[in-house]
């Protein structure tokens, strides 16, 4: 048994003082240090540094580890030039991204407090790394393939990768990712959604990331037209926005980006119980626009904050992502927005994926991120903001009660 005694603990969207946590693999009790010492006289007591803050372990719902080799190779600024550069450099980047590089990516996430992440796997190459990392991994096997002549082969490969992830240990949660409306044939999409529904697997889908995607799905025009003519010899989209959304009516889905979704489409997602992953830096780097989270708030759509991968970001540090979101969403009151962002990497993703983490409460898994502020905060309600502004790495990380 361990008793951890910080200055402040984040609980129920607020911060508490003079409270400590007793835990083994799960949280056993939350009380004053004095009471916990009486209750657990043989427990190891860990005292936080001055101005220390204890958070639930952070959850990063959307990461592409397989492209961690990218630094300056891919082109930023607009979505289609970026996509063209991915196609051109994909094989080289994937070849350079060995297990050591992906392990370093996992370690960089742990340095910023990420105890659980969603790995979007196109090829299955990171499965071994995800099995070995101390972190918990929602392993999203990605389905891609819109060409009728190759879709059966690609679907078979997807099933093989999904089965491989099911054979892994307790740290891996097998899951399904749908690449996007423009890159997955409706027939195999239907099959994959049925698997997610019947086996109760988490499912995510890239959705309306760019204006080019919207133009293609609505009118079969715009920048995607030349792309599909060049690479797939077609001028026809395999689906449209409405058909794609309705494919997920029976299974709660974590839609990625949704930057170009209209209020009507967001309302539809809300009514069907879906959620959204917001990747602010990736959206900015690829010129996709700003996700209007004020609309998500009005519609009560749960959303997570995620880094995306290093193919469209310059770090996997979740504090970097929170600072970007803080500056991007200028319409929201600063302290209230800070709490929403912290919720977006703790409680909200835990609720979205039914994880027994994301909160500091009895019987939850003992996943913690312990940080230290540079000075005493002026008020309890400012701690979330001050954490986002001033913290870059954690002082200590616990996963299932073990200090990492």
C-alpha cells in the first residue's frame, strides 16, 4: 500500500487541499494523511513537493506511432500538399520507424503524464512496442480500402491484425479504426461496424478533417478529385457524408477531427451518442481550420484532446497540446476552458471508452500524474490554467499503482 500526499488533488472538476490517496493497484481510500496513516499503518508515504498537484493519469486518445520518424519530411500548411507528401514518403518513413523509435515516442508521452493512449495502427508494426510499454493501449486496427478490386484483400489484412491484437495481454484493448469516409468502401465499413457492435470493441473514424474532404464527399470535386484520378483512376466517391454518419448509428463512435462538420451534422452525432477527438495542433499544421468546441459544449458532445501523430505534429507532449487549445479557443472563459481541457484528457476519454481510470476516486485504477507548479497558485480554481501554462513534464507517473 502507498499513500501519496500532494498539496492539491484534482477531483470532480475541482481541486482539494489537505487530502491524500491510499492505493495499491486500485485506489483504496481518499482522506486526510493522518486518517490514512491510522487506516494503513504500514503503508509507504510519498510526500509531494511544495505546490504539487495530483491528477488522474492522462489519456491521449489518438496517436499514429508508425509515423514517428517524421521531423521535417512532410509538408505542412494545407491538407492536400501534406497528403501528397505522405504518399510520396510513406514507405521511407515507416521503414525508418523501428521499435526503438516508437518506444521513445511512448516514453515521451509518459514524460507528460500519459498513462493510456489510443494507437491508430495502419500496418500493425507497433503492436510489439505497445505490448511492452507500461502504458495501457487502446489498439485501433485501422481499416482502409475504397477500391473494389483490392478491398477484400485489405479487409482480410485488417481482420488478421485485429485478431493479433486480441491475443495480447491485459495492457492492450483491441479496437477498430475506420480510416475515413473517402478511403473505406461502404461494404467493408458495414462489416467492421458490425464487429465493433457485436464484440463491444471501441471504434473511431477520421471524419471531415479538411475542406477538401467535404467538397469530395458532397460534390465529387475540389482537390481530392485530382488525387483520386491520379492514384485510383476514379472520379466517384464511394459514399457521402450522410451515408457515412448513418453507418455508425448503432455503435457509439469516437470521430476524429470533425473540423468541417456543420451544426446539423454535429447535432446528428450528438443525438446518436457519439464523441469527438480534438487535435488542435494537427488541425492547424494541416490548414484544416478550427473545431468550434463552443458548439460541442452547447450540444453536450463529449470530446477528448489528443496529439495525433508526429506525421502532423511536432511533439506528443500533452501539455503542448493543451496550451495550443488554450490559445486557439479564444471565445471561452480562460479558467473554465482550462478545466474542460483537463477533463478532455482525464474523465471524458475514460467515459467515452469505459475505462476504469480518468478519475481519482475509490476503486478506480491507480493511474496518476504528479506535477509541480513553479509557485503557490492564487486560488484553487486557477490551478488547471496554471498547470497548462507552466507544466511541461511530470514529477512522477503511476500506472496500476506502480511508479514508472
